[in-house]
C-alpha cells in the first residue's frame, strides 16, 4: 500500500532519530556526513576510492600510507590502487605495537594523499596514538582515515574534536548485524559513492537500503554509547 504524507513524515523522523544515535556514538557534528554501509569493509573502500578520485586523479597525490596492522579491506584496496598507478607505503610499528611516529613522518611527502590506520588492534588490543597521528597529518596536509571498529564502545572518541577526516566502523563489532557499517566524513572532505545505480543516500551510496540492519546498528550504537 502507498504511504500517506503523514506516514512518510513519521518514517523520516524515525530515521533521523536513529541516525542521531550514530552521531552521538562517535561525537560527530550535524554538518558531518554519515553514510550507512553494508559493512566496515565497504566504508573503508569508499574512503580510499573517494580519495583516489579526488586527490590522485585530479591533483596527482598518488601515495597512500597505511600501518602494517591494517585489516584485509585496507590492504587489498591499496593493492588495487597500485594497479591503477598509485603507490602504497607501509608505516612500521614499534615493539609495543604502536605506530612509529618518527618513521611515519618521514613517509609523509607532498605526494601523499591519505594515511589510513586502525584505532585499536583487534588481536592485541593496542590503541594507536590517534591524536598525535592526526596532528602530524594536519601539519603535512595529508588526509587521515581511522577505522574504529574495535574501539567504539570501549575507548573514548570524539570525531568533532579531532583532526580525523574519515571514520569508519563495522556494525558486527558493536553486536549489530553483520551486514552493517558506517562511514563518517568531516564536512568538505572529498567523498564519492562507491556503489552506483539504483536508490541512493543523497548521492553518497546507491543500492538497497537495508532498513533492519540500519535499525539494529542504531540500537547497538545507543547501547555502546
């Protein structure tokens, strides 16, 4: 059956409220962009693809840096970008599992478009010095992506008060459904849809909107907060 205007308004109001729980969880501002994804892997891929299109293709910044602790989605997407003419560099870690900031700094030349790091290691639990990494990237004029899948709900994070440009996470790690994840992007940062064709979220993600997965992610976010 067709929805009445009142039902449509109530539906949009419910979705807005549910999105609010995601914003509250990561400490994002209203002007920051949130994209609901099918997984944390999709969110990571959208970040790297967006930066490739806007920075590598348009500005010639074709170097990407990641730590040696990154999960498969990051490393495999970097491999794909190398096939497209980019260069992937790996930032080494210290014996305690933390990224070596001095060596990371040496990798950040004017050709670097993005640094991608995992906030917390899923195997060891080591937390990376995100504030220091963000400050370093800001000084060098490099975008920063942080995957917080293993940290949200366990470690404090305020997206609006940091120099993180992109923040992704997997719903599965928050005890939501496996086919859920989210990507937060600071206002004004490059962002292009990774999936095209069909219905879309304001032009940022096309394809089916999995409402049950989204509602579960919202509920899990509220509990995690």
